[in-house]
C-alpha cells in the first residue's frame, strides 16, 4: 500500500465519519445556517469511473410486512459498478419526493430546503454502461428505515476501486 493510497483512504473514511456525525446535528442548526445550495459528496479515490442504476424490484410471491394490502413486496435498489466513462449526467443523490420525505421524517421540512438535498449529485454516471471485463457490483443496505442513499459515497468509493 502506498502512502497516497493510505492518505486517500483515510480522507474518504474521515469524510464519511464527519458526514455521519454532522447529519444528526442538522436538526439543531438554526434556519439561517442551512445553505440553499446542493450538498457535495466526496469524490471517489479509485481509478475507475462509476455507474449507477436504480431498480424497482417487485416480488409478487411475497407479502409486504409493512403494507399488508400491497400486491407484492417492493424494493428500490441502487446498483453501483465500475463503468465506461461516457461523460454522462451525474446520478442524483435522491429524488425530490425522497428528499421531502426524508426531511419530514427528520423534522427538517421547512428548515432545510428540499432542493438542497434533491439537487445533490453523486460522482457516478446515471445508467452508464459497465466497464469491460469482470467487476463486482456494489449493493449496500443500511436497514432500520434508513434511506438507501445514505451509503452512496461509500458505494461509489468501493465501485471506483
């Protein structure tokens, strides 16, 4: 492992830890201190460009434990992977409706503008073609009702490597 790799990995891990600590503090921040501009995720340190696809999966053979009347169990999945560099559009961190719901659940609706979260872009290209060769896909799930986007920076970092 080179000194550069160690420093890069340390920088990414520090940024992820700082984000994990800072997010709960948003609720305590006064309204005037919250910027109206989009947030910025740390760039990946690996050599590969990253692609990201969002999939809506439905298993019609299983019931949904949270919505018993549903006709199947639904799951949203974000897949990160090494990609061909296409110069395509950066993938959104989350949609406007996802951002609004997250802010409502955290008691931050009206405090943090929805556009601040919804306008955030990842360092992955939306629906980019996969890189040639054999590479793993990255699927991360935080669980406990935490949004799938929470681990976006980590997923992009792993896929870039």
